[in-house]
């Protein structure tokens, strides 16, 4: 069941819904998915094709149910469990989310099922949910709880990838970055994505999350990432150009990667956010090195026009994303770094006041 549903079909439906996709759907007899995806990609539903696939699905399910009943009557618990997993894999293969959930629940709730098998069933539910780009936080929480109490290394390792993909779908890139980076050296979760895509996700999210020294150690010079990053066009150049403060190159490679991000069904919903955050990251890193800099000099470094830079910086400054201001008379950008020591001192004062108030309240209760 671990390979169903085929995530490549969902990705192909997102990026290239062509005749080849239809042939894959027909080959797997995915009647529920065909009904779901046809109107979304502009296909006219072929009634005879749909009816034929539904008939085939019904016959296959009847066969699997009969095999389960035979196992219950004449075979052992292991054979019954195998039959239940076969039914769950069938529903997942054809894209039947409700059927998959019901079949996986039958496994997870069955008495005397090992923790590992319960985890497998719950991960089956997570896969079919992600196939439809949905997230079931309760299922994820339940799976993590089981894994913490008795999951083996392989299941825990794979579950980390599931959690990372869920975090990407939820636009929690900080959480995703940590999970993805920790899994680069031990990746085995090919049922969700291939290793190249996994590294792509890891590098993009960690570019936004790591400090410059950490970026060099864990990404620029990370041995596991170096093995694959060169195979992904423009990705290594994006990272190195940011680290080397070559901002025109950084913007150029970011532009070159836009189509890759737009065509990835996990990342595409966050495309504008990702591009914006990458640009803010570059501007912030550049401005941290200056107290003042002319718009002309900065525009030359970034390879953009002065009007474009003026407009973009003004937008990010007004949104509170950049600690700077623009002198329109002299066309100069002045940085306005927050006083971190003062802010830390004020935080300590506030925490101290809160602690004193709590102590006073406790003292009054004790005296009463």
C-alpha cells in the first residue's frame, strides 16, 4: 500500500494534464479520480469510460472483500491483515479518499494490530489526503503519537517527510526547513516525492530559515545536498550567489527558478510568498552592511532600474519588512536597524514585572 496513490499522477494533473495522464488514469481504473479531475482540467467526462471503470472497480472490490472473508474463516490474523491492506491499497490506487479512510480505519482500530501496522494505515490516510492537497491535522497528530510510542526507525524517518510536506502545504516553511534538512541524509520516502524534489524543497525553505554561517555549513557545503543540487538547474547558483552577496546573479537565478516553483503542486500555492520572501532576504542582507547607500549604487548591484528598486523598497518598508527609509531628495536609502540590546532589556523588564505581579497574587492567596 505504501506506493498508493501514485503522487506522480496528481503532479501531472497539476502541471501537464495531457493524453498521457488520461492513459495512466485508465490503466489504474481510477473512476473516482477521473470524476474529480476531469472538470478541473477541462476534460469532458466520457460516460462509457467512467461506467467501464466503475464496473471494473466494483468487480475488483468484490474479489478483495471475498478474499478477506475467506481469510477470516480459514486463515490467520496475518492473512486477514494483509487482505485489509489490499483493500486499502485498492481504494488509494483509484483515488477514493473516503474509501481509503474507511479501509485504513478498519486496520488501525482492529484489535491486536501492531503499532507499526497502525502507523502504516494512518500514513495511508495522510497520503490520500496529500494526493488531494488536503491536510488532516488530527490524523498527523495521531500518527506522530503512535510513532513516538513505538515506531521503528524507517517509519519515523518517513513520517518526518510526511510532516515536512504537510508543513509546506500549510506554508509553515520554518518547520518544513528543519524537517527537510534533517531528512536529506536518510531520505527513503519516495511515495511522496523523489529525492531531487525533496532536496529542492529543503534548499528553498532553508534559504529562508538559516543564518549565513549555517547556510554555508549545511547547504553550500553540505555533502548530501552537494550530491544532488548540481543536477537541479539554477538552484546551486541561487544559494551561492546569495552567500557570495552577488545579488544580480541571485535575482537572475531566482527568475530562472520561477517556472519550477509554479509547476510544483506543493509550492505553487505559495509562489508569490516565496518570491517575495527571497527578495526581502536579499535586500535585508545587502542593507545590513550599510548605514546609507544611494539608490543608484544599490540598483547597479541588484541589476535593476532605479524606479523599480525605489518602488519595491518603498513597498517593503511601508509593510514593515525592511528597517530602512528612502531620502527622496538625495535618492539615498538609510538603514534604521532596531537596537537589539535595548529591545532585549525592555523584554526583561516586562517579564520581570509580570513575574512580580504573579508573586504578589500568590502571596495574597497564601495570606488568606
